[in-house]
C-alpha cells in the first residue's frame, strides 16, 4: 500500500503546507516542494514506512483484523516502490486524494494562476507511471482507493487500474483483496459499506503527524459536500485514546483530531453533547501533555455548533492554555452570506437556527472563536448553479461585517465544483475566473483581501515546523508571496483577463532566484546574531 508524495509525507510537521501542493506546480520551485512541503517519509531498512497517512493505516489494520499477517501486508512510500515491489507482489493498493487536481482548493488556485497541473496531479502522474512500469514487469493487480477516486472514474484503462475502490474500507476491502488473491472476478468499481464504529480496528502503523479520527461522516447534509453522504458516527473514546497513545509512544511529535466538526463528537444527529466533548478533552489532553504536546488541534468545526456549545469552546481553550501565541486554526464552512443559498444548499449547517439567521450565526460564532484564540479559515463557495448578483452582494456584506467586527482569521473563496459523490454533482460545473460575473469576482477579491490582512499579522505564529532554518526560510518566502499575492489580486480585480494573458505564463519551477532568497535569509539571520552578540550587556 502506498500513495504519491503529495500525500505520503509529514509536510515537515506542518499539515497546512499540504495546501501549497494544490497550486500549479510551475509556481512551486522544486526545492520548495521537495525540501519544505513534501520531505520523504522515513522507512526501516526493508522499506516499511515508519508512519502513513491515516487512511492507509486504517486499511492496513483492517487487513490484519481480517486474518492477513504482517508479513503479507506492507505500507511503503512511493520512493521505495522499486525496492519493495517484486515477483511476490500480488496487489498494489494506491491511496489517492487529489489525483487530477480537481479538488476545490486545487481548482480554485489553478484558476487564479491561469491553469497548469497542480503539484498533487504531478505527483500522482509520477507515482502511477512508476506503478504501471512495475505492473508490466510483475503482473500484479492495481487497486486505487481514497477520497479522490471520483476524479479517476472512466480513466481506469488509461492508468491500468483493475479496481477503483470507493467508500469505507474496513469491511469490504479485505473481501476484495481475498477475491483478487483467489483469482475471482471483482467489479471494476467497488463501493465499500459503512462500518459500525465499534468494528473499526486500531491502527498498527503510526499515522502522519499523529492524526486520529474522532468522528466519521456528517449529519448536516450540505449538497456540495461528500462526507455528509457517509453515516455519522462518533468513534468510541477508548479507541481514540489508544490510537493517540500509540502514535505518541511511537515517536510522533504532534497529535490532532480528524473530524467534520469537533463539537459534533458524541452527538445524536444534530443534537449536540457538551459533556461528551469535554470528556473527550479530559481524556486525551493529559495523554498529549504527558508526551510534551502543547496543542491538541482538530481539522474542522462549524459556526452553529460553536454558539450552541460556546462553553465547550471555552473549555477546550482553557484546558490547553491557548493564547495569541498559541492559537488554533480550524477550517470552517461559511459557504455564502445569502439566506436564499443557505436554505437551498446547506440548511442543516445553520441548525437550530433558520436560514435567515445565518449572517448573525457567522458573526456571533466568529466572536466566540476569536475570544477562545481560534483563528478559523472560513471557506465560501462561488458558482452555485443559480447564484444571483444579490447572493454575492449579501456574501460581500457578511465579509464586511466580519472585517468591521475585527475578525481574526482567513476568508477564502473556493469555486464550487461538481465533486463526485455529492448531491450537487450533476448540477455544478467547473468554472474559471473569466466566466464569473462581476459581483462574483468582487466577492472573491473581498475575501482574498481580508485574508491577506490577517496573514500579515499571523505569519510569524503560523510557521512552526520542527526545523528552525525552514521556519526562517519559509517566513521570508511568505513575506514575498504576500506582496506578490496583493499585486495578483489587484490585477484580477482590475482585469480578470490578466489571469490568462499574464499569470498563465509565469513559471518559477526551477527559479535560481529562490536560492538567492534562501542564501540572503541565512546571511541576514547570521548577521543579526553576530550583531546581537557584539552589543554590550
């Protein structure tokens, strides 16, 4: 089992770096991609990975629980495939996240840049090319699964894929593997059945950056989202505790929760459970503290949940001692400022309030987040099939309200895409910036400017990798990137055609001035240290 290097890496301990791989690869110098964003995963001398993306670790655990031995199953990073794949290999399973660069962030960033393949697509193409060459030599079966399989439907022949596996893996995937090993017929497309929470096995390979899933699925039923198509479950607390302990005892230097909404933990549908959330932190935080972990983060939360469980938000912050120098950066769906859009596309996200209350919910939740030192990345969608000028204006008005209230966080517009497995799949289209009405473009620009404003303030806090030199280099590069981004946004606002006329021609993949920037950063840092030592006490 493996994945491409855009997925099979620890991002130097900063998961946020993964978003950089969504950009057009011509805008990411190779040095930055491979040294900063995607360092190679460590292995033992046999090529077995010392950590893996969480989904791969879960599939391995499922195979072992189904009767396979450790010797029969191996997780390996892509750079070790030539070493570990041989004549005894019968199946290669490839985990994909964004293989064609069609995920919302990738599509949006590519559109801003005037096209070009994302780093995620480049890395998939590189890995699948290697696997195909090995397959021609050793004749194994190729199974591809993961959140990005929808991007590969209809491309099975192009990539020599024997089985495209969608859905949950703990119950169905071992059955597919056994059938393939026995030479039985397996459909080209397989959908894995939902797994009861108590039947989800514990990982036996540490997960990347200590991530552990606490909920699966989502009960809100947003039409543009795929996790909401999965039945909602909370993972039993004892399983979470064991996986956190396992990761940290095997050398992981961080830990965090994978969830669509941390405040949904223990909920019955949309009926939230404050006691369950507090007990989660009461149980897991002492484990994290014991291993020297200073922040117990999570991937997502929602605005309505934060208002309902505002005491739990405060509790999560107090138990960890969060502050301006030690904040959290959750992802939060703002989606739109238009009550009409709310009512049609994501009415469950505002529960227990009404669609008309959504702007108030967002503003009120923002205050709760910021008071608790949570600085969210709000994402909102551009390109709803029936969006009007008034819908975009209402979103702009909401962004302006956040700005007036002194909101601390990002507001990032995403182009709505026809993501496979969503309720909106057949209605949405892949749009480009030049196809958008003026109000939609202004709505995007407003969010970008608000994000740049906050980024300038927070960048020093944000860059916290394990490597001090990388911290300095990345900080210098981000300063330059923010200035370039400001000019970029001004250009798009003035004339969207600039994307194709100018931005599409930029290519710094192998830029020499990157080396000069890094050397200057090191030199300036060294000079400042020498100067500080020469100052009399």
